[in-house]
C-alpha cells in the first residue's frame, strides 16, 4: 500500500542549524560527527534542501526526526 507524502515549505538548513544550537552543540562537534569540514556545515545551513541520505544521518546524529519536519501525510 503506497502512502503519499507532501513536502512542507521549510528551509532544511535552517532547521538543522536551529536544532544544533537548541541542543547547545558546536559546529566543530557537528562537523566531526557527520564527517565533513566545518565550512561545509555553514554552507549546509544556507541550503533550502538536502540529500535524503544525509538528512537521515543528521537526524541520527542530532537525535531529531527531520523527516517529520519536512514531510506530512495527507
């Protein structure tokens, strides 16, 4: 049985940035956890969308379900 999901109008980079700072985490910590350069984290914060696999990894690292922030069931 297929389920249709609707993408919400959100800025994914901003959601990630807000959650990171809400948790009191640093950009250095986050970059290390997701295996990327600090400069790339700042670029990510500016992106409206992000690769699904990367978003799932970030959800694990920050223990926050970003998919539910981005999609809704009709």
